[in-house]
């Protein structure tokens, strides 16, 4: 889909962002391919089978394109960071080994990247939960519309659903045909 193509480009950009300046060209290609593949698989399979992904309304795939691509881009930096890309001066006569990944002889960098990712995930989860509870209890707003409204809204407004399913393909096509000023055959009736 058009949305899928746009999100594919975003995956590459998000995946390379944590690694920019630390990986060589080969590492950048690896990160782009791995992040895009992981996001594609996650986007199409997690909402169907895994909680909480089947309860989150993410029609644009932000959790996947930014969350998963950013996470794996950061972790892959811990593997692919090339010490020859940027030279950091250490204290005294010893050069710093920060910026050197596992594949270049510094396995600790992967642990550093993993700890940083865990910190960000936990912090974001707690802050998001607090914000949602304030919206729900202080402002008395619903956090989620009924499935029927969401299903009709995605198909009617965007022409595709947030979580693709085989049964909705026909519904989406027929709704798009009904909403179109041109009949399904593509010919405008003569007056």
C-alpha cells in the first residue's frame, strides 16, 4: 500500500538514526534491511496474535516504524559500530572505546545499548500510562472507541484498515466503490 511504502522509508531513517556517525556504509545497509524486515513482520503479525498490539489503535503504524525500527537500530549499533568512523579522544593517553561494537571487538557496547533501550521503554510506558489515566479520569474521556466504529472509520476514511484482515478486503472495496463519485466500472453515467 501507499502507507506501507511511506513507512518503509521511515523505517530506514529511524533505524539508522541511532547509528548515524558510528557505522560504516555496510553497517547502514544492514541496519536498513534488518529494521525494515522486522517492522514488516511485526506490523502484519503482532496485531493478529499478540496482546497488547491487538488492542492498540495505531492506523499509521507509529509503534512499529518508530518503536521497533528505533529499538533495533539502537541494538544493531551495539553490534556494528565501527571505531574507524569517529575518533573520540580518551582521557590521557588511552583512546576511548565508546563507539566500538561487538563485531569490532567491544561486546560491552551491546549491553550499553540494551540498557539504554530498556530505560527508554520503561520511562515511556510509565509516563504514557500516567497521561492516559489523567485523560480518562480527570477529563472523563474514552480512550478507545468501539471496534465497529474503528473498523468503519478506517475503511471509510482511509480506504484501508489499521490491522489488515482478509474479511475486510471486500468490505473496504465495496465501501470505497459506494463512496466514489464514479461507478465501479469507471464510466460516468450519461445524463
